[in-house]
């Protein structure tokens, strides 16, 4: 077990810092064993699915490891979900136990309620590190190929789906990440995105625990608090999404704020070279771009600072051991430079969508995962993500890539954020609409935005409408919730 190995190696090393709390590796190991005993007392056995409905806190991690100890299957749930969303997951996942943070209990009272067969175990964010001596080490002869966790997708492309990963997959993921990124035991790795997502809990936290680093955990992303922790030298490494780094740049500068920061990575959307440059200038640390999905978790491809400058908008080259192709709708490989769907094959591919063989068959074909992302590769096999296939706008028979229009608008002075979506239209099929957020205290002229687009884009790519917002709707990982803008 990854936690136990690190706890044996460096028991007194800080595993998690969360506000005033500091948990050592020995404490996290001990408490997870005690919580495993609580699960066993409720009849949890190998293969039982255990829901985890909590906000970011050390207790989340302790429960996650406890579930593993008894051979259960963790089902993390986004704490932002409504009662209706939680109920739909409960109905599909067939849980044995639901671990629910007491502050979130009211969500379970919203109709439709949880199935009566679910054993709800209420828990607090604050767990005592001293408790009963009884410890549960591990389930007998755990099968590494058996399901270990089911992550539910964010629903950005439709209804959430349960994405199943085995214990062997999780080990392979953290091994790959720890060998690819320069994480080490002296690091403090900043984590602020919800632990209910593979990016935070596995790619970040489990990797940090494997190398013996300290998880610098926040309940939710707070730019000002993050800059203060950077200035204090607590954070040396970060992983996030571009919007988080933009928000850090928007904070007031503090003396010595870069502290000991030496490694930052980003994913979730295309990294603009200007953002990487601006962040590097202020915080003395470049941003590295990488690509992956919950079904084929990070990292499929990654870049280094030199590549960002030489090949702007590329997420780098495919890792050793990973295969990737750009194909047409019939699965035929396309020549370099042409845009098609990216399909990948990796040793840590997901096992399928939970109890949904139809959806699984639609994306897993002969071992290849069809990502739904439009991409191209250059002659040296660097990958460029062009757009989500379902976010492609089709206006009067022409294809419009939102990212291309957004790049132009983002260059207009005074623009803080922009999102371009397709809006249904009786005559055109779809219209191109841009939503903009001005920088604080700056007035942006809509005609100026349109003029910039007309100067650099074909006429069919120019937005038919531009609307100003105070902020763009975002999902829990910081991605723009484009589906909300279409309605």
C-alpha cells in the first residue's frame, strides 16, 4: 500500500497541512486503519462500493485509504453536487455505505432521497488521531485488477458516467507521474481542486504520498491565501488549470511571493504562451502543460518550458509507453498537420464505464480510447489539442473552433476571460457567441472585440454576438461550464 510504505519510511514527515492542522504520515496511516475498522464493523467486504461525499480535508484522504484497506471500491462524489445529482449517483452505483460529511447532510434530504438500502455514515471534517487500538491492515489477498475507485465525470459532455479504475491502474498512474514530474520528499504540493476528481486525489495527492512530499491542501481555491503561502515558502509545487494561474496573476503582489516555487503544471484547456510567460515573470517558475483524461489519467502527453516557447499551444509529446493517433471518423490515421479525433492507448487505461457496456463500447475500440478531443500532430509527433469534438461549432456548414476565436479575443486589451460557444439558430444551424469578462475597473468596447475578430478571422468565425458577464460559470475543477452558456 502506498501510504503504509511511506509511513514506514518517514513516519514523522508531514503528510498533509490544512489550515492550522498538520498530519504526519504515521498519523494518517493510523487513523485510516481505525476508520477501516469502523467500515468493517458495518459489514463492508471486498468489492462493496463506498460513497465519499466530503469537502477537501485530511479526513477525506484518511477515509479514502480506509476504503482501500477493507477491499472496498471508493466512489468519490463532488461536494458541489445537489441532492438530485447525488441521488442519481446513488441509484446507479448501488452503494453499501455512504460516508457523508455532517455539513453536507442536508443535501441528502432533498428529493429524490437516497435509496433506503444505503447505510449512511456521518462523519466530521475533524478526526482524532488518537483512538481505538484496533487496526485493519488490508483485505485478504486483494486483487490488483479488481475495481478500486469509480470517478464520476463532471458531466461537461452529458450525464455523469462512472469511470472505473483498478488498484493496479492507480499504482501505474502515480509511478508514471512521479517519474515524469520532478516531485520529491522535500516538496509541498499545493492541492485545491476537489478531491473527488482523479486529478486531485490520484495525480496530485497519491503521487505526493508515494514520494513522501507534503500535501498543502485547501478546501477550495483561494488566490490570496495561496499567494501568502507561496511567500511563506510552504508551497514548492503546484498543479492546476489555467484559470487558477490567471487568478493568481490578478492578486496583489507580495514581497518574496515566489518563495521556493520550482514546479508548476497545468491541464484542462490549452495553455496560452502569454500566460506561461506572465506567470514565469512574476513567480519565477514556468508553467508546464500536459494532457490527460479521467479515462486515461494524466499524463498522456507533457511539455517542458522550451517546448512551450518553440511550439506554442502544444501539450507536448506522448509519453514512452503510450500510443496516440489522430484519426478520421472511420478510424483511419491522418497525415501530420491534419485535424481529427485523438485516440490513445496506455497501460493505465480505465476498465470501462460502470454498468454501462454500451457507452464503454462506444469509446473503447480494440484497446484504443476515443477521447472526443480534436487534435493534430506535427511531423515530430507533438500533440496540439484543437477542441472538444462536441464543442465544435458548425455555422452554415463551416467548422468553427471556439479556442481559435478565444485566442483572438483574449488579446484585446482589458479582457480577463472569454468563452465562445455555439448557440442554436434556425437558419445557420449554430451562431457563434462570445462571452467576455473585463478586467476590474476596465470598460471593454464590444465593437473593438468584433473588429479584432474581423481583422484576424474568416467572416464565418466572427462572433454573431458578444455579451459581457461579471464572471464565467465554472465547474469544480475550474473549467468553463460552456453548457450553462448555451442556455
